[in-house]
C-alpha cells in the first residue's frame, strides 16, 4: 500500500499537478502534525504506524519547506487569524503531539540552527516520569507477543481477535486501538490490564521500561524549559491523552484545567494552545476548551486554514508514511485532501442514486 501511494505521489509531483494545487492554496495555511523524530532504526515490531520519523527524512522536509514555504509560528498564525489580515503566501505551521523526548534530542539543533518555529503539545501527567503512553504500551505488547489471537475482548462485548499474516495483524491492531479509544477511562484501564495480562503475563507491561525503549520516553520539565528558550511554543494535549469525547463534563474540565496550569507554570504562561487527543472533539468540547482559557485548538481534520477558520477547530495534516518526500510534497499541495474529499463525495452520491 505504501509503495503504491509513493508511486502515485511521484506521478503527481512530476506531472505538475502538485505545483498547480500549491498555487491554488497559496493564501491559506497548512498546519502539519508530527509526533517523534528518531536518529536510528528501531527494533522489529516497534513504530508500526510510522509516527516517529527518521531524522534524515525530517531534515529533507525542512530543506523543502525553507525553499518553498514561509514557516510560520503558531502564535504568528493566530495573530493574522484574529486580526483578519491576509496570511503571508505559502505559509505552513509545524506542530508535534505528545511531547516525546526525541523532540528534544533531534528537534533542538534544527530549531536552534535555522530559527524554525515549532509547537509541541504535552501530555502533562507523563512529563518527567518514566511511564509510557498507553498507546505505546499497547503497540509494544501487541507486536512483541507471539500469540495469534486474544480473547479478553469478550468481557467488553467484542468477539475474540485472531490474525495470521503480519498485514492482518496490523489491521487487527488498528481496529482494536480505535475501539479502545472510545472507552471511558475506567473501562479503558480494565481492558488494558486484561489485554496486557493475556499478551505478556503482566498487567502493567511497559510501565517501567522507558529506559529500555528510548523512543517512547517523554520530555521532562527542564527539557521543556530549554526548548522554550529556543522559541519552541508549548501547549496542552490533556493530562493523560484522554479522548475528550468519551469523558464526563467534570472529567473534561479537570484535565483541561490541570494541564493548562502545568504548561503555564513551566513555560511562563502567555497564550496556551490545545490539541485534541486523537483529533476527537464536538461542539461541547470546543466550548469547554475555550472556557478553560486556551487560545485555540487543533484537530486532525485534514485541509487548509483560511481567514475564516474556526479558532477551536483548526485543521492539521498528520505526517507519517515513513517521511517519504514525494508523499510529503503531495500532502503540502492539498491534492491528497482533494482526492480524499472527492472520493468521499462520490460515495455519497452513489448511495443516493
């Protein structure tokens, strides 16, 4: 699938179609979201979704952006948006979710050398601890297990999950992860304990093993402070990567308030942005984020941001696909967003007629 997408994007780039879309969207802003940056290959079974890009790929991205785009700070983008002024042409904003320590190790020198603005969204309860995000623990337990099926899911109303090939295993993992994201915190904790116990024989698999798996470690507050001095802006990604749409109103207010206070305390305050975990939000969540004092909120809805963009539903494109430069260029141009929207629209009309 990746190979076919790469070939398709190479054709789009060299046919000139990307350049056309690049020109069409010259007055809008594309916000990009990364997660981690790694300088070496990881052990087999890790980073299956490619959220941690190799540093050499990111450096190619930066070289391309510096040549063809105005790399804008999120704070600068917000100023233009609030004042209703036209954006500088061909502008892009760089953001990083979760707050991985490899951002400090590998982003710091690039930011310092090229004076490139970037924003990092922190899961504040994990900052400065050895604990791993549950999504990372799940990936490690699932792909390092020799099992070919799991049955614990019957306790939460899902049939047992079985797989044969590696491709099928990846599909099952994605489906399981997406299902778990919809569970409220108490049920999620129970489900993860049962899952880890079945896969590894340990209910808390991965919790205290951050030192053995460096790419999963998160920043500490001293590293946050140092990056702030280089111009990196920090925002909130909740306290524990909670999916806000499955929380109660009280739980939403609590995580938004505590995370806001933590970021403010360690970065000197000022305008604090927010990024929705998993990109999940609705109108009530948006109102809660605004009421908590955040100056904007970013989604994972793909597309460009115009002068009429909603401050609490800003669009972002996730950068994965192993950092391939041709897919990256096609993503920046907006052609992939157009194709996706056109395909979705075509399916709707097909259902109607």
